[in-house]
C-alpha cells in the first residue's frame, strides 16, 4: 500500500508508524498500551484497508482515531490533540520555509516583506532573520492589546479590535517590528542625559563624553542604543548644539572665525585645519549612522536633525544651560549649522546618504522671516540642490522632528536633570483611518451618494474613534507596563518621557474619500470645506478625549501619515472588497493634492497644504513634497519660501530626482538618463519614497509604479 503525504509525495505504508503514534497517545494519558491493544489495532487496520492500494495520511489518522475511540475515548482525545499540534507545527514550518524561498527569489526586501520599508537597502540572511518573524509579531501584538482591553474595559468586547483591523477601516502601524510586540513608535530625545551620564544608563559602556572626539564617537553609540528601542525614527535635534559646545571647548569660542587656521601637529604628516577636522567628525558620524543596524532588522537607524533660525534658537534654548553652567552661543551654532548643511549636500555627490532627514525651523511673522539671514541661506541651499525640509511657524511652538511629524512642544522647559525637556516629543503609537473606506461605508446609509460630509458623519466617525481611543489607551498602558518592568531604559534614563509623546490618529485615503463624493482635489471651495470638516471633526474629538487615563497622560493628535506601504495596501484592499477606487493611481498618497495631477502647480501645492485646508487642525502635521524636474534659482526659492509662509504651508520640501552613474559613480542633484561624465546608461535614480531619500530600485514594485506617475513640475508657477 502506498501512502500519499500532505505535500503530495508518496511513500510505502508502515504499520509501525501507526502503532508508535497510538502508543504515544496512551503514554500521554499515563496508560501503558498493552501488546494486546497493539495487536488488535494492527489486525483491525489491516482488515479495513485490505485491497486498498493508495491511502492518504488523513484517512490513516481517521481509522486510528475510530479504533481508539471505541477502546478508550481519553486516549483518542490525546491522539487528536497530538495530531492537531503536529499539523500546526508542520504548517508553521512550511509557511516559514515558503517565505524563505520567496525571499530568495525576490528582487529586493521591500517586495518580500509583509511590511515594506525601503530603508532596508540590501537583501541578506541578517534581514531575513528579522523579516521571517514579522507575521508572528503582529499576532502577538494583537493578542497583547486585546488582553489589555479586557483588563481595562470589562464591559467592552476586545474582539472589536480584531474586527476593526480585519475590516480595514483602521491600521495599526509597525505591529511587526518587535518580537516583544510592544514598542514606542518614534521620538525626539533630549541629549542632556548623554552629557551627564553617557550611555551607561541605557546599557552602554561609555561614561559622559569629555571632548569633541569622544562626543562624536559616543553619539553613534547613542543612536544605535536608542533606535534599537523604537519602531520608527529617533530625532536628536540638539546634535549640532552639543557639537558646537565641544568645538568651542576644543578651539575656543571663536573657532568658526579661524576655521582655516592650520592645526597640524608637529609630528603629523597630514595638514589639518579646524574646518577639516570638523568635517572629519561629520564624516565619521554620518557614515556610521547610515550603517544598517542589526538590532533593527538591518534597517539604518532613522535619524533626524533639526536646524533653527535665531528666534527658534532663542525660544528653544534661551534658558538652556550646559552641565558646566555655560549657555549655547547663537553665532557659532549658526555657522556650524550652515557648515554642516553645505558639507552634507556636497557629501551626497560622493555617496547618496539617506540620513539624517533634516528640517530647518524658521519663524515668519507680519509678512517677513524674522531671521532674514537664515531664510536667505535656506533658499540658497535649495538652489544648490540640497534636499531638506522647511518648517515655518509664526511662533516657536512646535518642532518638526520627524521627516513628517509636527509636534507641539513646551519651549524653554529646562531642568538640570533632563536638560531641554521641550525637545522631548514624538508619537508612541499610530493608528491610521482609511478615510476612503469609512466615508463610503457612511454614504451607504443614504439613497444616493451625498455631496458633502454632514453631522451624521460626525456621529459615524465618533463611534469608530471612540473605539480607536480605547485601543490607543490600551497600548499606552502596555508601554507603561514595559516601562515599569525596566524594559524602556531610554525613558528611565531621562532621554524621553512617555507622558510627553502623542497617541496619533493617522489619516490615509483623503483624496479618494473626496473624489468618491464627487469633490475635486484642487484649490476649490468644496474641497476646502471637506478638508476642514474632516480634520476639524477629528481634532475636536481628540481634544475632548485628551486627559488622564489609568493614571497616565493621554494626548492625541492627527497626522497625514506617509503610509509608505499602507497606501498601497489600502488601495488594494478597497479594490478587492468592491469599494470605489480611482483608476489613475495604484495607491492612496499622503498629500492634500494628488501627486499625479498634472494640472496642479507648485504654488497650488503650497496653498493646498496651507492654512485654508490644514490650518491648525492637522496638529500632528503633514509634509508637502513639491516634486520638481530641475532646481530653481535662489531668487525663485526665496519667493516660494515667502509664498509658503504667506499661505500658511508649514512643512514642505522641494524634491528633485537625483541620479547616480553605476559605472563611474558620478552623482547629480538632477535626473539624467545618460551619464554626462562617462556616457554610461546604467543609472540609479534616487527619490523620496515618502520622507527620506533612497534608491528607487529598493522600493516595492507598487511604489516604483507610483513613482512613474508623479508629476515633477518644470516651473515655479
Ligand atoms: Zn558615469
């Protein structure tokens, strides 16, 4: 008799396997299976299968089960459980092996993973090691949230969480990153504890830095140690502030005025100036932080830097004191910021470094930038092809510390333990609403599709958000459990504070929700009302639900999330489930305008991300990526900056595709098809997939298709 196994392969039947399996079931019930029983099983089995030539594994199991059931039901049960467990393990292993085989064949990691992120450049066993557990991580995360919900809200059915996730109206970000299932999302840390204690309190070896050399070396350790404990970005807004402090200690307060002074040691053969030495430090730090981090599935640490204009500097650090009692100095910091930016821009023609993602914060009031020198420099840097974000506000109230996220901060909040606590901000957990699906579900209540959102929508979304707040609060409590168990040393050491971070409501599918109602996503009154209504409704509900829950502070905000992989997932899920989706795109982009709309000018893009559409409603921010096909002049950028400030567009960048010749390595800040240096047509292009600049070839297939539909404007207007 031949046995057909589950994988379809055949093998010769062996009665021994059957009697051994039955004996194990008897053992599991602490009964010794007698020779007599074994004999009977053998006889019955042979009788029943007489004349049979081929039999399946499952048929064999059924016969054994029947036999045991007649003789000893308890043993039969044990047999069934064992059989079940065995099948589960087999299926689990098969699933993993299938994944490994898929991963081997795929073009890049983004296409193989269930949660893609083009921040992973390569494809190797180290990355596979992290990717293979992602699905299990998601299940563990969901199990933990549901358990917590049950504990916190006995009258609330925790199954709602699974139901809401399964119905695709909400999405919990980065459930897959941590095997421990629960981890904070992203943060902007104060580096002050680093100056007083080094990284000893977060598990490192080094004590506080004493000079510029040790500061730079240990800063890299700090980044790797902290980002290993976050699913998303880690911003160190103060990096250059502290760099400047140590540079002044090294060469005096006027070091920047003597940057070209020769500091070659009498015994050194290598000529050296202060500036050169500074650039060596930059090089060491920046190349190190762009190195894949093993603790993050070989993603690079997602690092953000902030630059400040003078009013921002005064607002953030006016009351700041270094541990030795001295204060930061604007003149040298301002020089250092500019020097770093110019160095970084230049370095990116040698190597396309992704990190840090940079944001320049400026104050614009009564029709002018208060710090004209900084504003002029920003325009000049853009014209040199530098790719960074600008944040404009009329007060020093917020910090854009992530590549997209705007967070309210309390400025000048200094103390001698934590330094500038105002810098501490970020998002602990992000749950994103699929607005297109939610609006379509709501519209089903009407005979014909409504033309605008109304009060019934407020009621509709309130119910959903009511549940989402519970999920966030449960997650917050799980984070506090981690904190109380000493598993979040970055927090315990004072770099960041759980109470200061936000629980974020993300938004995706905004354009499609509007289009479904028949509203065009360009500068028009209907769309304006639509955006204000949605953002306003969510902000209102957030505000009402802020407060203390289970002894911990809960502050909610709303953000147009970048949705690197979610944008494509939502589109596909909606299409599969019969919802209306547009045919002119393959994803739900994260802007107020449609990035594939040829009719929208650069100026309109700024207007659509300005006060009339976003206002103060989107308090978690949104980033406008102004795609352009070549760089503008300093004067043109200067006009655009003023225009952006006037229309209240707070956070944006100009984005031009960069190209790199694969043969000679030549890099240009503008796209080319044929290398102008060597004539090769083997070219790699770089673009912002969302917030950060990476090689397009590393993107998921869906994102690469979308990139081709992006409109890169050729003129300012
Ligand atoms: Zn070339």
